[in-house]
C-alpha cells in the first residue's frame, strides 16, 4: 500500500477547492419581459394591473432576482395620487409615485428569493389620477401608462444543481418547459449511418414538440461538451465505451452526470442493437408523463399511435363542436372600464380550402354585472375583423347568457386564427362629480360552455409558399408523424447535421407531436421520391432542381429581380457586357454570403414539395435556420424564394416560379374553382355554354317547325 504523504494531501486539497469553487460559481441570465409576458402592456383608467408568470427551472438554485422595469407614462398624472406598485407572489416589494416631470419611470428592484414556486406571479399595478381635489372621469384618455416589455427584464443569478443518478425525472429536469431561451442541447449517435441519423432527427423533433414556445438549438457532436446536456443514441457497448462504464448492465433509458461538468446531464437511449434502440427511443417519445430513470426501469412494450392526416392536437377538429376549454383556456374574467380582451387562438389545417359560403358557429356563453350602463356592449372579432356586438341591456345584469353567432368562413386565415372577445363596459353616471362603482363592472366568458364549430371543408391548396413552412412546417406536417417527409443531405458534416436537427426541432415545436416517421437520406433513392423533401446543404443535386425557380449549381442568373435587390449597381455594372448575366458563385463575390430558401414542386411527384435550404457558408446555414424561431425574421420569409443576407441581417423574398395545387377537390367545386380563378376558363365555359344552348334551341325550333309542317300545330 502506498504511503500517504504531503504531496497527496496537496493534490486532494486542490481538487476539493476546485470542486467547491465550481459548485459555488454562480451563473446569470437576463430574460426580457417580452419573452414571458403576453398581455397588452397598456395600463388604462384609474386602476390597472399587469400579470406575468415567472417560471423557475427545476435545476436552478436561485441566489438573487432583479427586476429592471421601464414604464412610459402620461404627463397628466399627478404625483400626489398616482403611483406604481410591484407585487411578487402577492407581496408588495416596491411602491413609487409617478413623477409628472419624467416621461419614463425606471425601477431597479430586488425580488425576494425565499419560497419560490415553479411559476411565480409578478404583478404590476398602476393607480392613475390627473387631479387632486376635483371631479375626474375615470376613463379619461389622459389616464395611461405603458410597460416597455422590450427594455424591461428580469435577471436571475443562480447555481445549477448537480445531476444525481436514479433520483430525477428526465423530462421535468433535462427537458424542463420552464427553461429560458435559448435552450442548447446536443445529440451524439453511434454512427452517421442514415438509420442512426434518422433516430437523431426524430429525437430532435420530439424535443421541439415537448419544449414548445422556446427557441431550441440542437448540435450534432462527436464528443461530450461540457456546457450543455447531451443525448447519446447507440448500443450499450458504445455507451459504455463513451462514458467509460464498467457496469455489465445499463437500462435502455438512463441519465448520468456529465464527466466534464456535473451540473449537465447525459441522457442515454440505448439497446443491444438498432431495433432495440429504436424501440427505446419510441417509448421515450410516446409517454407524455415524466419518465423515471434508474436501474429498475426498462422498456417492455411499445404502443404506436395511429395518426391520420392533419390529426394533431394544435389543429382544431372540423365538423364537430370544440369547447374553448378543450383548447386549454380557463374562464376569462373582466373587470373595470377597459379590461384586457379575451383572446382565443386556434389553428385550422394550413391546406384547408375555405369555401366562402360556409359559416362558422360560435356558441358564446357569458354574463355581466348590474353596474354596466345600458349602452355597454361585448364586441366580437375574428382575426381583428369586427363580427358583431352584443348589448348589455339588462339593468340588473345576468347570471348566464348564451348566444349562437354565425361567422363567415372567409374570415378564417390559413393556420393560426384569433378570436377576440372585448368587454366595452361603461359605468352609469350623470357627470364627472358622480363617482361610479367601477368594482361592479364585471363579466365572465365561460369556456366550458362556449364552443366553436367549423364545418368540414376539402383540402386543396396552392403552393409554394414558404410562409406556410415557417408558420407550421406545412406541407411537411400534413401527417403529424412526418411519414411523408424526409431530409436530404449530400454530406455528413457536423454543422449540416446540426442545422438539420435544429430544423427538425423547429418543425416539432409547430406540430406539438413527435415525428415518429421522419427520415434522413444521404443520397437520392427510390423511396425518397415518394416523399416531401427538405434539402439542407452546400450543393443541391441537379436532378432535384428540375422545377426550382432559382437553379443553383456553380452559377446563378442575376437578372432575376430578387437577386438584383441584394446587390448594388456597381456590382451589376461589372456584368453589363456579359450577355449571360451570370455571376460565379465563388469566394470573391457576395453570393457566397447568402442562404437561399427555395420551395417548389417535387420533380418526382406532382403532389409533393421540395424545400431547399442552401448556402456555401455552413455557419450561415446554422444561423439562418435558428432565425426561424425569431418572429422578426420569420415574418420576412415569404413566396417561393427567400434569401438571407449575412451583412444586412435581412431576408429578401419573392415569388419567381409557377403555382401548383395539392389535395383533392370535389368535381363540381373544382369546376367552380377554375371558373372563378381563371378568366380564360370562364370565357371558354361561356362559349361552350352558349353553343350548347344554341344547339338545344335549334333542335327545339326544328322540332316545332316539323310539327307545324305536318299540321300538328
């Protein structure tokens, strides 16, 4: 046995010191209020409140909480009676009067960190008056303030708890929905074989579907990073080798501390062979409840879901009553003169053919109090289009009213729709000196009794539109499990694979369902030709570009207006004498600094779509796909060609190619469709109809003439 000497003691002391230092080292994250606040930031009338739910991830040990709050305000507010209060978990933390000489109130507040909940309530209350000892109108337009959600933020100083084996829930810890933007993860696979890469893409899509409303970036890696959680997909022998495990038996799904950072997790999904690994992964993705880890848990059976087209939960079912509480909404309560409206979001399938003569039925259950004036109303909007108003004409209010409202189907938007219920209540009173009872101005929108019924309509849609892809992953998400979708790559570069995994996660976040049947191909095979294709890479195969409105090989036509937009005249002037108007794709010109998003009809199947995401820059490829998560950039991607320019940080979009239709339309509806949208077909139909009528009339007249000559008439 070796003798323990002072040298060993020094090494041990250094190790313990380093260990303690790493544990005590605090991290800091700043969360803009715009990322966690979704209410209208305008505070109106004599009293208004703004509520924010602050999530605290399970793995955070919070040391300090800071709120930086910026509030714009009316100059009419008087200091003596107007103030701003901040409550945290129903405890007052600050109260400050409005200063009439200051346009923007700025507060830096320490929030209490004791007894934190998974979701904490931050309440901002404004009391607003424009005079001291006079009569005032409680709904005066001078009574306003506005929270600047862009420049206000919360800072969390925290330590991450160490990962402990066998004691935690993988999903509620590693895939905690309370995590803040951005969520950075990594995936490792035993092999870069298409089968294993397909498993990685399925897992990435599942992660996006589980951590919805978060920006998720997933890197493909060959080594275990120390700064993020890692999922490892591979055989048990591979996992043992990577993690240097000596145990003879490991579970199919298990969690380990990262050997480089004990606060980060390594989640292994493993088995004796590929089929068992796939089974373990499908089980992990299938169970919506948290999965326990540990040596006593293993996967025995797997039950796969049977999904039809468009049958995923973010889409509202057609042809039946869908109660508002089924969409995840509790009853909405209204109080005061300008209460925030109730907004109910729902989605219809992106490719629905909206028939103009159809009606949407909205069954509205509501009530209101006795304090509302007789000219108070409830306004109803769909997609910010006014529908109707319901008058509050009962002097003593009502306990429950129910109304059926027919809404024209043409007001529906493809994909996301917003139904808005706005209580416009006014208090009774004959003048400014009569103070109304504002507390009596109340109402409720009952979501358990209210429902929407959208009639069944056929699936028939015009393509290509990149905005559909950005909004909901459409048309690739026609089947929620992505059985008709495949990624195509022609090189297995880690950055390209990272781009694919991040894109898969993004699509999963839009569908909210694990993509069990998503596949990756590294070359063009026969079974790929039956699918919708998403190509990601540096060199698009020539045969895949047959129907592309913008063909990219080693050159590109800059005479196209969209391409001209992103170049100055000096650049174009160099090609003025070149009749081909071709700019070489090389390092010396700006075309090597763009990312191209191109959507067009598949060259293999007229009912399928290809989306090619191309760039010579692999860094640009990664960054542009992550930009899809940011609404400011996502809203710029439209048409069938969109180009992101690195330097100006902007997308340029246009429609360059021909349109085509996908889906099935009943025979007579299709005839009416073509007649309604094509003047040529309408003119031909009019000519044919005229000829047919003329022939019929001629036959009738000839018959009558014959009868007359025969003496019958």
